[in-house]
């Protein structure tokens, strides 16, 4: 609400000004009155005022002197002059000082309201220019667009924000699209520059558009550039949208050296349908793996049919486990390469069978480790979108296991062997160095130091990693609820289990199950 001060040496004029219009309805509030310029100046020192309506001829300090003084202190304060004299010199000086209007007494209510409405438009434009100059405007808009796309924003809040952020709500068609950008292992990762890439795409996309059309681009939380296409008509909309999407795809690929795919959803008739269009695009991306050399632009026709591909048989796990145990690194690589190969002429592949098989292969390697770390499996999976990247991850995880498994078998002292055996058989119980040290007749501090020296990690970390390993198998290969699994592996507080699982596996239990979709 804007603040207003009335300054006049005639009390009846001040009282009349307070009642002449509905200030609240105009989003304004009278915060003070003064009978001369000096009194007004003293009040201004205590706080900012947006608008001052002042008489000219007053004792001690005139209205024009007051305006000059306040302008020097705060150039953004606005002024309306009241006067009983229609003298040109006053009008001219008021104009030179940048006042909004010069009103004669008695004040005409319509003229006053018209002046106030004009000022409010000026204020709105000034606010918008200020916000747009600040990068926070774009950050705020990206946040609102992300929440809109994910349907996590209240309808009233969205309408208010959309008006301020110039997000159109009265177009005839709304359509979502996505640019998925996959960099190589050389140079900078394009994901670091997504906001800037989105900004450049928007500038490029809004060049030479048909009348009534527009494009808004924003990065989403999954590392894609999301696009909002809007148009005033429905004819030929898909054609110009695909052209713009292709133009952006080529520009991003040239600027970043990355591979870029463009996926466009179905058009909707109102802004309320944009989240549905987004969902169809994200569902398609969730269900598919790209082949590196085959970048393309396509429109999702039916999201229900996005995952209808011929089922791929799983890998020969017994053969793979034997190769691992035998330490045949070259044959292991050949096995992985032959499995992760694109067959046929499909432009993309179903994600689920390839991800499931990759997880099976990596877990089978982890089974050979004494203290497996699942963070290097599940954390990277959520960021993999191509078949070659998936194959690269599997080879990396498997070779890390082979490098440690086939070194000289480590021997432990009898005390540490006893501790490891207790963890293996009683990991679901409450375990502590204090109770174990009593059983072994050792000091807890000495046992802890000995354990870290021989095993290479702290006792608590080892126990947590072992429990997370058991929980991972139950999450992947059983239908038990997460809380039930937490209790079975020794965590009686589900919230604590979630935190520990995220820490050691790199993803939450829910995210793990969504990555490994059961056939």
C-alpha cells in the first residue's frame, strides 16, 4: 500500500482531502498531515512517503520549497500541487520540479482520481523495470514456472505472480517442450550454465515469431531446459514450434559442444493445461534412453504408449559372476559392451530394462566387496540419459571392484575378525564398540583404533554400510515397505534410516525403487 501525506495550512482542506476519495480502494493510505512545509519536512525525516499532496502558499516554508527540499533527499517521491491561484509562474515551476499535476481548489474528484491512477501505472512500470534489472526477477520467474509445471503452486498465488512476471494467461494454446542437454567428459559441464542457456534460448526463440506467439524458457530441477510455447491462434502452431525448437537445439549444440534432443508435448487450450503438457514430455524422457549419435526433435503423440518397446532379455548373470570371480577384465568389458548395444533402427531405447540390467551387473560386482559403497551406483544413475553413459558407469563400477578384489586377500587380527563376524550375524541388533570391547576384554578406544587401522573405516561407518547393503537388496528384490525394511536392518527410527540411506547410497529409498522399476 502506497503512503500519502497531506500538507495545507487550511484544516478544512486537509479534512476534505481525507474524505474526497476512497484511499483504501486505490491501495493508498494517508500516513500524516501537516500545516506547513517545515512540519512536513520533520515528519518526512521519520519515514519515506510515496506521495505528497501540498498547497503552495503556506507560512514558514512554501509547497514549492518543500518539494525542492524533498526531491534532493528522495527523488522517487511524487507530488501533486494544490492551489487557489491559477498563476502561470507556479504552474511552470511545478512542472520544472516534476510534479504529477497542478490542481485548483476546490479539488475536482475525477481529476484527482485520474492523476492517482496515472501515478499507479508509473509506479508499476518503475517496479517492473527495477525488478527486471535485477537478476532476482529471472530467478523468481524460473521458480514460479517450475512450480507451475509441477503443479505445486496455489492457483491464486500463480495468477498474482504470473501478472507481475509477464507470464501470459489469456492465450489460445499452451504447449510444453524440453531440450535435454548431454555433455561429454571433456570441458565444462553444460549443466553448470543452465540458467544462462535458458535465457539465450528465450532471446533466440522470440525472434521473427508469428503474431500473438511467444516462447518462455526456464531450467528445471532435473537439468533440462523447459519451454512454454503460447499462441493466440491454433492454426499451424506445431509447425512454428518445431522450427523454433530445432533452432534452439542447433544453437545450444554449437555453443556448448553437447548433444541436444528436443521433445515437444501436446498443445492445451488454456494455461491450466500447461502442467499436463509438461507431464507428457517428462514422462517420455523418463521412459527413454538416447543413442549418442542420433539426436533428434520429436513430438509426443500419446504418453500412454511411450514405453511400448520390445522387451530386452536380461544379462546372463551366472556367466558374468564367473568372469568377475576369475578376474578376467578384458572378457568382463566384452560382456558389458555386447550387452549395452543398440539393436535395430529405433531412434531411442526403453530406459527400464537397460537400467534394471545395469543395476544387477553393478550389484553383483559390489557383492564381492567387504564394505560396498552404493553411492557410486545410484547417485550417478539419475543423471544418465544415454546408453553410452550407462555402459561407461557400469564399466567404471565393475573395474573399481576388480581392482580391489583381486589384490592380495587382506588378513585381519583375531579381534577384528570377531567384530566383523558379529556385524555379519547381528547387524539388525544394537551394536557398539563398548559392548564388543567388553566381550573381547579390550578398551573401547583401543578397539576402535585397531578396527580403523585394519579395515580402513570407522566401526560406525562399517555397520551403517553393511546395513545399507542389506536394505538395498530388500528394496530392490522385495515388496516390503520401507519402514519394515528399516527395522529389519537395525534402524528403528524411519527418519534416521532415510537420512543414513541417502548418505551412503546417494539416493533415498523411494528414489532407488523408482530408478529400479520392477518388470
